[in-house]
C-alpha cells in the first residue's frame, strides 16, 4: 500500500518546483501534475494482468502518453475519448488475440458519432452497458468480440452521485438479464468474451469485495466463453489525514482466488483487469490559484481566489473535501478559520462546503492578496470537469517530470473561447 501523505495547510513546492515560480511563469489558475506520482500509482497495480486507465479522470494528451508509456491500457467513454487514446499512441486493436484490448469503449449508449467511429475507422473493443448497445453494434458490426458491463444490483460510491450500481443507477446490464444479453449477442454472432462490473467511484474494500461474489455467480452462469474479467475502478485515495487507501494486495487476493476457481471450471486462464481513474491521477494533481480578495464580513473571513468551480467542480457538485494549502508562510505564521471561495458570480462558488451546500471553515495560515492557494489531490475529475462558466477560460496545465515543469495545455484565449460561435 502506498505511504500516506500527511496534509498540512502550508506548501512551498510541488514536485520540487516552488509554487511561486510555477504561478509566475505559467499564470493562475494553473493545474500542475507530478509525473512521478502517476508512474508510482500505476506500478502499485502491477499484480493485475491489465491496468486500464479510466481516462475520464484526466485525459490531457501528455498525461495519456505518460500513462501509456507506464504500461497501462485505456478506457474510453465517448468518440472523442477514443480519438484521444489513438492520438496518445494506443493501437486501435490488439496485435495478438491473447493480448489485452488496448482501448475499450465502455458506455451505456452509443452516441451516433461513437457508433460510426467504432463500426468504421476505429474498431475498438466494446464493453456493452445496455441491450440497445448489443443491438446497435450487432447490426452495424456483426461477428465482433464484446464484453458485458453488468449492474450487480447494488452499488456504492463516495457520494450518491457516484454510485453506479443498484436499481436507481442507469449503468450496466441488469444482472438478471445476463443470459438474455448473451442470447441477443449470439443472434448477431457477437462473441461475449468477458464480464465487467463497476459499482461506483471512491468506494471501500468492503463494498469492492462484494462485487467479487456477484461476478463469481455471473461468471459461472456465462460459462467458459469468458476469458477476461474486469473488476472496474473505484479505488479511493485519501483526501484528508483520516482518509484510507484500499489494501491492494488483499483486494487482488480476493479476486485472484475467485478467478482461479473459475479458471479451473473453465479449463482456461482468465485475465483480470482493473480500471481505475482516480487512483492513478488524483494525487498527482494540484490546482494553483492566487488570492485576489480577503474579506471580513459578518464575522467571517473569506479568501477569494482566482480559481472557482469552473476549475474544480467537486466541492460544489459532491461537497468533496480537498486539502487546501497556502504557499510560502513559515511554520509559525498565525492561522485563522477561513471560508475559501472563487471568482464566479454564484453563491455556490465555495471550495469549503459540505454536500448540500453547507459552508464550512478551514484552518489556514493568515494570507493576503497576491498569496497563492493550492487545492490538492485535484488530478482526478479536476480539470476535466471544468467549464467556461462566466466566460472564464479553461486553466493552463503543467506537467513536472524530473524536476522540470512543462506546459502541456495553454490557457484558453478569448478567440479559443468563441471559436465555435457563429454571429
Ligand atoms: N470504470 C467505469 C465504468 C466508471 O464509470 C468509472 C468512473 C471508472 C471506471 C473510474 O472510477 P474511479 O477509479 O476514478 O473511481 N466525477 C466524480 C467521479 C465520477 C466517476 C465516473 N465513473 C468525482 O469527481 O468523484
């Protein structure tokens, strides 16, 4: 298991580069990623036969290239994510039939552009999350191999909004429909070679382990046509000092033992895939911002930064906690209880809030306009869930490798912002 980071509310550097230097050189708001952390997290998962990166967590091309070079395969959930994977250098299909599919499209629908792309130019492997997907792929591209994403009838996530199983979830083929799905596939000569379950994002070992039982039942029902099983993503990372990692060795062992038994029944080996997004990139990412106003009103102290929920939506969306640090102050600098907000013309633009929008205070060093605030553990679902709300340009991104920061995404300009508009 990785060693836990101890979060403090002060930080002078990121991956060896001073925060102030990064902010001055590249401007703010700025996403900064530590390449070493991403490589380390992929290496932690080396016991799994295939590590498939859920790129929705962070799909900037330089990050994808880094992940590919570290040996991972990739998941895509849209036509453009397929194009990103190809642009980052993954081959469209495996060279040898026993190799893992380099790119897998996992979704509950095909939008028309995704179906056109997959039936035509980029015939990537499809993991079907609905009967309609089987129908639509079967009609356009009969004879392909597919996998089925099953909804095991239960789910769990860090928030109700990230729970992807159970009868209130739109995801996956309902577990009781497995045999019907296999029949439908065979009608089109689609060969079901694998099963997949993902019950939610940011869950825990207890819930993850229950998936293994459900998969065992499904695997026995589906029979020896199955040669690959994906246990999905969902691995949590600590977002504060009480947060925990999942014991990866224990998690792997639970799965391997079950799959070894299944493999005996099938009389052939089964490849075990894991499909994390957050675990691979969350801790590598930092959102650097500058404090632009310090307000004292109604007895509350506010730091207003130039980053808002247009840059990091997780607090407003799920009440997510991100560690916040002030760059530069000495260890004995005085502290205060602070509400941290952004620049947007909307009251919800507060980083220190719980689910439901209840504002909280955070103990932070006393700071002034011009000081830098860093939102940490922001690499997963950070930049990616950004928007142009209030006509704010998307942030720039920098990747630090071997102590050298490199711009991997330019800040949007006004002409970028209006480039698709027609007057
Ligand atoms: N596989 C499937 C089929 C998924 O739907 C997801 C996440 C993953 C893998 C990766 O899950 P992870 O390992 O990252 O937990 N925006 C939310 C998370 C939404 C996750 C959506 N699906 C957040 O910021 O917490």
